[in-house]
C-alpha cells in the first residue's frame, strides 16, 4: 500500500509540474529601436534628392520564471512605402535563431543591416520612405510567442506579411500589387529623374 501511495504521489507531482509548465509559457520582454537619418545627395531642375538611412535594433529578454531551453526564432520584417503610389513593400527579412540561457543573461540582441532609400522633393515627389517594422517571436514548434510593430498590424496582416516575405508589393488592404524591388532598385529611378540637370540647349 505504501508503494501505491508513493507512486500516486509521484504521478500527482508530475501532473502538477506539467500543469505549471502549461500555465507559465514563454514570455519575452521586447525592445525595438529604429535609427534613421537623412542625407542630401544632390539637386536638379526638378527637385532635391535625399537618402533616408535606416537600421533596426532588437533586444529580447526572457521574462518568464520557468526555464526555457528550446530554441527560439526572431523574425524581423522591415517595411518601406513608395511615396508616389502609397504601396508597401518588405525591404528585408532577418530570421535569427537563439537560445535563452544563463550565459547570455537570458538576453539576445541583433541589429539589421542599414537600408538606404532615396526620395525626392519638389516637382517630382517620388521615391520611398521607411514605414515600420514587424517582429515575430516563434518557438521551436512554430507557435507565435509574441509580436511587435511600429504600427498596428492585425493578425491577418501579420500572417500575410510572413507568408509573402520580401519582394512583394501590397496596398493598405493587403492586396498584392506585384513584385517589389527592394532598396535602391525600388526607388532609384525617381532619384535619377529629379537630379537630371535638363537640356540647356
């Protein structure tokens, strides 16, 4: 009888541990900062051209008390907007896998590459601008732990951006417009037109 009682206690303890793990899922403190500045690169008859330079820094820290030894993935989507059309495009996608542990103080951080987006002012108001970022934290089973964005994005929009990834041009309602050429290729033609000195003859 004592053995049966001991086994029952062990089963109960295991059940309580499993229940505790279910009640206390992974929680992450998210800190995202965007560094950007503009530089003038020239002017012509039709306007002035500036380049907006952007980089996004992400810092994550496990805030839940329970240990979490499984790998976690951070998906960072950097989103730009075409001035002349208002359409949006994913400039780049970064996916960083990491593990929270005591050696890194349960903290992980990374910075995106720097993006340069030309834009014009004057008679030709075209080019592009940085719009926002989307950060998605995913566990080892593919479940979304948390998300963060510089703009409000609905769950449907998050799923849309994750599915399409880079090089897809879309409008505010999520309709696919076509292929987006990231960075300079998506905006450089406008810059060239604005800095054209024109025909003096």
